[in-house]
C-alpha cells in the first residue's frame, strides 16, 4: 500500500509539473529550475538520506519507484534525481565520517546543492583505475588537478565527488575520492554537452585547477577510491535500471494507445497479429525487468549482497528500454520518427541507459564475477 | 481546536463497468484515490492547523480505503478513523451521513468544525455534507471558498448565484469546501514513510456504532438507482436566415434559456423591453 501511494504521488507530480514541459526542455536543452524548486520540499533530493540529515530515508523499492515515475514522464529529470541521490549523496552516507555527513548532507538532502559523480575522463571510464586527475599532498593539503567529462548534473552541481589518482606511502598507484564544493577556488564548469538524449540535463565537463582541500574532504581512507566507486555504482545501477524501466513503460503506454487509435485497412492496427506480437513482447519484458529491479532493491533493503542482482537489473532494464522504445517507434511508423510524438524522445533517451553507470558490457563482467565467486 | 475532515476513496478512472444486477459501480476493478474535492477540504483544514489543532480524518469504505487515510496523515492530519464493515456497504448518501454522524459523535466528541469535500467524483451528489450537518444538528454551509475562525465564531465566504456571500455562525459547524480555492499540496516522501511506519489507523465497525442490520447498508438506503447512462453530447450547426433583427430574435427565442443558465442571470430580451416600455408609458399616463 505504501509503494502504491508513493507511485500515485510521484506520478501525479510528474504528470502535472513535468508532463507539459518535457518535450520543450528536451528540444531547447533547458534544466527546469522551477520544477526543481517544487521537488525540493517533497524530499526528492533526500530520498535515501537519513532523517537526521533532513532526508526521507525511503526503502529501496520506494526509491526505485520515484525514479521510475519521474523518468516515465521526463527521463532527463529522472537522471538528475537518481545521480544526485545514488551516486552523489549515497557515498557520503555510506563512507562519510560523522563530521562529513553533518557538513555535506543537509544541503544535499534539501536540494540546495545538487550532487555529481565525477569518475569519467577522456581516457578513463570503464577502466576506473586509469583516471589521470591527480591529487598530491602538499603542506598538509590535497592539491587536485584534472578534467572530468560527461558529468551528469555538471552544470548545476553544488557538491561533486571527484575521483583522483594518488600515490600511497609505499609508492603504489591508488585512487581517492574527494568531496568538492563548487565554490572551491580552481573548480570550474565547462561547456554543456550537446547530446542525443537526456538533453534537459546539463551534462558538462568539470575542470580542477590547483583545487586545495583539507583531509576533511577526503572520503574514506587514502586509497579507498576504487572500493567506494564500485560499491556506489551497485546502488547507482538500481537507479539507472529504474530510469530505463520508466522510459520503457512510457514508450509502451504510448505504443499501446497509438495501436488502438491508428486505423489502417479500416481497422485499428492493434487488431493485426504482428502488432499484437510486439505489444505482448514489450509488456512481458517490462514486467520481467520490473521484477528483476525490485528483487535487487529487496536484497539491498534486507542487507544481502546485491551487486550481481543490481547489475542484472541494470543490464536487463536498459536492454528492454532500448528494445521497447525501438518497437514503440516502429508501431508509430513515420510519426514515431517525428519530434511531434514523444516516442522519438524516449527512443533517444533510452540509448544512454545501456552506456552510463557501467556499460552493459561491464555489467556482464560484474554478473559473471558474482556468478563465478559463488562457485568457489 | 478539533477539526474532522470526512474523505472518500473513489475510483481513479471515470469510466467503469457497471453492475446491472446491483446497480452499482464495479469499484474493485479500479485503483482507488482520494476524491479530488476531499483534497481541498483537507487542505482547508491543514491551513487552519496551529499547535493546538487536532485534525482527524474519517472515511467509510472498504479496507483498502486505509490508503487515503494514510495519505491524509502524510499530508499533516493527526489521526485516521476507518469505518469499514461489509454491513455498511451499499449505503446511499442518507445512510452514509447517518453513519458518519454516529462515528463523529462517538469518536470525535467536542469537535469544533467538520470539513467535507463539496462532492465526489464518482457519484457527484454533493449531498453527504449538508445531510451530515443535519444529522449532527450543527449549522452547515456548502461550497465555501474562504473561512476564518475567531474564538467560537466561524466566518465563511462563498459564491452563490454570482453573488459573494459572507456568513457567520457559531462553532461547532460543518462546511463543504469548493474546489475553486484551497489547492491541495503534494505529499512529501518523508510524510508517506511516517504515515505507514508510525501512525495507527483506528477501525470502526457497524457494531461499534450500535447500528442494527435494518440501519445499515442497502436496507437503510432509501435511494434506488433506476438507470445510469452516459449523456450524449451533440454538435449541430444551425443556420439562421433573414434580416439582422429577425436573426437576433430567432436566436434569443431559441437559446434564451440556455444562455441564462450558462451566465447565471436573466437576459433582457425583446419581451422584457416591451414590458418595460408598457410600464413606462403606463407610468407616464398616470402622471398626465
């Protein structure tokens, strides 16, 4: 009953506030700040942050439903919410000291500061250990230099998690994560990327030029970077799976309605078996995707290892989103290829869910690793 | 101050299968939601809320109606009462308002104000609020758009036949709230979490209210629905011919009633004018 109410509430919000503008902010690549202001008091920026820091402390299924329902209407804002919550704020919840949580979380929970997760660089992405951004300790402070690319929420972020390479005491290469606030001298935002989909999200490059930070901005212990990244991405994958599911659901709903309305040969096209076959496949795979996602959420809430399950959910939900949005365009025919219909946007938005927060090739590696470790 | 808000769970879709045997809606086929007008009543109560205010939300319905009570608590209500009993099923507005009145008397003693939505989206009778005021024997006003409370004096405003009406009454009282004001707020996520994890819903049965079998459900409901149908709307082009004066006359003859009911006041037509002229000339004669 709780999850149903969460779904109804978020759906009503998304359809009312984002529905009328989703196509326009995609076309003009506008980040809807006024909608963000309406989202803030509803705890959308503190979904899983503990109460003591101003969050709603939702269970993971509720969290997935929120992301799914926002993405069903506007995937770019679903992306903003999931990245902020799951890879922006969650690492601080999970790995931050009490002082770091008190310092950084309240402003993130209220949405005053939007979070970003900055791992990707020109030569590092799937190979997370290859980051070239440097963090060197000088006179008791960390000095960070480097460039991050394809940063979701980059243009509007207030708090960014920066992955940087360092050297351990025994001269081994290591990775560290720093919490960097936008006011830090030397921190700047680059041009906004002109992307295929998710265009309302200000995905940008970030530049760090001699950013000097004390130890209190280092997350975890020196050298914990990769571990933090991997654990964070397990949670992030739940969010991306939920986002892909929302897009797939929107495309299916549109295709079903269109198939019932569109007449050819004096009949609705839904009466033709080939279209029915598409609809049956779409509905079945969306249902399977949803169950896979909620299983990963349930594992997480029950404290069970969920890395493999989250990767399966991300792999499957995003693959289904790609397939379903493609079929939705197909069912719409020429109209589906036109910007006049929303399925064209869903089709563009879906593709990146197969790429970010771990490409689907990386997901297969994670799943295989989880499977093989069970055999040991 | 003690406020009681009566709310109802209604089906989420407007077109539902109709059960021709029982002449009721097949409600189980639809997702439920809080009746839109009830949201405005709840919002009015929430806007009155101060430190010493207690808001009780009350609903009569199937066990699933618990959801809208939890939603109301998530929005800021303090406690939820669920009247649920198979014996209460099938109640018309008369039986519903009587049962609600019994529950309010028993579980919300010393209430100051009862707030109801002005109508429901599934049956649109707008009767329960005014009937409940009668049952509770308190002053009641329907379709209010503003309210204020000064000690035990309630002042409300409403639009009535294109007039703005301001009314005062002593508490306790009952109002039904128009959907033109008190726009409902969204539920926040922490509120939902608390409403499910920290709040209890108190359940009330027909026995708790001392209702005998004759006094419940369909047995005690004098309303009988004979038939339900969808009104058909029709668009028709009508061509009026002749001189402009004749066209205007024809137009007013045909549509005078419809225009009057749409704009809420009488049109001054040819008949009125000639009547006025007669009156004027009559007056002139008497002067002469």
